């Protein structure tokens, strides 16, 4: 479902951003320690109140729990 307005303030001024580089979501190993593989995270942000409406990794398959 696509987010079209902020549930907090009702604003429709939504922007998109991305966490990448050192702020990317890193895949944890079986012991719960972060490893080297990771994915950038896309975010939808309300540009009026600053609420983050949506966070989504760009490569979700990297997080599949294949060790379990
Ligand atoms: Zn808002």
C-alpha cells in the first residue's frame, strides 16, 4: 500500500530519502552480530513534522533467515 499522507499531522508533503553507506541496514549473523553484507534503506518522511512513515530495505532477500 502506498502512503499518501502523514498519519500524524495529515500533511501530504512527503519526501523520500535513503540511508546508505555506514547507515545502511546490515545483515546480522546467527550470533546476532552485524556482518559485512547490508542493504541501503529507503525512507518516506513527512516534510512537515518529520515523522518517518516507511522504512524499507532495497535488497530484502539479503535478510532471509537461511541459517536457521
Ligand atoms: Zn507529518
